[in-house]
């Protein structure tokens, strides 16, 4: 995160990020570090958003650390954060990956099935056969199984029958497919639903930054990080990404539709670094890490109006003081407010770079949205936040990819 491993930013932009910015006042919320990663055999470098358990516990993954040994680093962990009666949180490692056939480097958010079992994806270790999809089954402890061993992720979604969907494909991750792992009597069956074209800058998109989401009618909507429109409209020849829909045909096959190609005009967003979220009315929302009126990224709304899809920019990030380069998943609260994080901007304190912020977007009666910075990271409390989640009380939880007490990331809470 921060400077995402998926992002190759222009040299001018990297220079701007390193500049000091004047701190501005932000919303008066309470911030607390729940856990500093990187101590002992603990996991290090969280990789993706948290998810909330039924008892208020938090679950997530780290890309490194743990007891495994992959090259010179640990192979990553699955962890649980448990609230204690004294207000502290206890971190428990549910799984330390070991590399090889046991998998390595989990990435993206986890998902629960209806029995409380956990599923996630692994990025692998230096391209070795350690990537794929894993399952953690809850019994007296947790038992791990690798369900699919090839390129997958980051993250998955699940349907009512506990079938899994996401980016999964043999071979190089870039030339990926959107696929299903269906549950059956003999285990999981892999079925590709749509395969992206095998070339850089695929016009229909390539490289999912997050799994697609359901629209409530059985269709899938999502974004790709690259592909679509290339240079000169886009900043990179790999393309600036697309918004897509996948519709089931009723015979087990799916049809893929490109609904929008980013960099379609001079102030359009470029390079979505997250998937989509949906409001109660069926409108979709997302962010782009670059592009917009100032080149610092955008928050957008994507809605079906008058028989066609319309994309509206809700917020253009104007300056580094209040955050730039929005990334990862956003989330709604019960009142319809939208929360997210930026990979950069805010305060300098993360190796000479700005550390990122957590923000809130509030809908106004005028139809516009009001932007508020909830927290600016300093490095001491973490840096380069992933996406956030919100519980039923309005508390916000998230992780940072780096920095904190042991320079290996943090888990945090923001209380309204």
C-alpha cells in the first residue's frame, strides 16, 4: 500500500508525495491503535481490509511474518483481534503459512461462509507454487486447506450456496480470469466465467484490484486496475482500467460487459485501486487512485439513469494536506455516509513520504457530498492504510500496511 506495489507512478508524482505539507485541522474523533504488528513471531505487513465477526471480533491477514520461512521473511498469517473487558484488544494468530504446498503471502479481505469458516487468497512467494485459495475451518481450533493452487485474488466473494468467486486463473496473474469455485460432493470445482485477453492493455480490462460484488439480482459488478484506454489519454500504456458487469445466461455461462473505460475524458478518474460498493438504491461507488481535475484521484458514483449508465465524480482530491491517491474498498454506514482511506497525503512521517488519511463523505441535501478527514497517520500509528469497515455503532476499523511501533503495520479503531 502507500505506494502500491501495483502502481508505477510518474517520477513527478513521487517527488510531490515526498514534499512536506502543512497539517490542517481535522474532525475531532478518537483514534486508537489496537495492535502493532511485527513483534516476535507475529504477522507483519497487513494486506487488505479487516472483516467483522458475529461477536465483534476482527479478522484479517498479513502478507509476511509468522513462523513460516519464505526466502528471508515469514510466509504470512491469518489473525483475529478480540476485544477485552479492559478496552484492549488481544491478537491471536489463527494460521502461520509455511510456503510450498501450504501456501504463502495471503492478500485481500477474508470472507465467511454460513458456518463461520473463512476463505482467502494467497499471492505466493516469488512465483513459487504457493499461491491460490485457502479455507480455514473452525473446529476446536482452525484447520487450513488449500482449495485451489494457482494465481488468485486479491480476495473473494461468496454466494448463498457458499460458492466462491474472484480472479483465479492458471499462469500469470495479469492474464487472469474471473472464475467460480463451486462446492460439490468431491470438493471444489474450478470454472472460468470470463477470461481476459492475453495481452498488455487489454481493451476489456485486466487485473482485478478486488473481487466483483453482487447487485442483488444475481449480476456481478467490478473494476479492473488496468486495460481499457491506454496512452496518451491514460498515464500508462497498460491502460487505466474499466467498470464491468457480468450477467448469468441461465446455462452456467456468463456474459461480460464493459460499462465504462477510465480516462474517457480529460478529468475522468484513472486506475481504480479498489472494487465497488453499492448503496440501498442500487447505485455503485468507487475510487480511482489517479486522474480527476487535479490528478490526485477521485471518488465516483455509477448509476443507471434514463436507460444508460452514468458516472458522476463526487469528490476530486485537490491537495496533499487532506489526502491523495484513494485506494482500497470503501464502506457505507447505516446513515448513508461513505468511508475510505487514501494511500498518501496528510502528514509526512513514513520514510519521508506522507502517510495517508481516513476520510468520510457525507451526502448533502443539495446532492453534493461533504468531505471530512477523520485521521491523518503519522508513521508512529501506522502508515499507508488499507480500506476501512464500520460496525453497527459507527466505529471504524482498519489496518495500515507499514510503520507503527515495529515498522510492520498496525490495526486501528476510529470512534465517532
